[in-house]
C-alpha cells in the first residue's frame, strides 16, 4: 500500500463510501474508500476537465439512461432492456 497523504471531502463526514484524493509528483491519485488498493492516476488538467464536465451536465445522460430503463422493459428490439439514442 502506498504512503500518500490521502484526503477526503469534509462533506463526506463519517461516511465510508467516498473518494479519497492525493497529490504526488505532478499527478493526482484517486481511490474509493471502500477499495483503497485500487488507485486511479490522472493529471490536474484532466481532473479539472472531468469535474467541469460533471458540473456542466455532460454525463447526465448516463444517469438518465440508467434510470429510464427498468429491467422488465425488454422488448424484441432491445432484449436486455437497454436502448441507445
């Protein structure tokens, strides 16, 4: 296990399911507190672009698509219930 100085948001409180962040030699490390051995490495620029995309709603369709399709809505055209579009 690495010895990074992990930080989590004060908004997380005592919650166990949150993202930990650490900076190391020009990169940003991210991990989920529930899976601390899995670490994603990115750059500050890419993380900034990702966060701005989230705030701008660029990924909302992923959430909307998942909640709009119930498992029991399978059709001959979409046997798994998954639809594209």
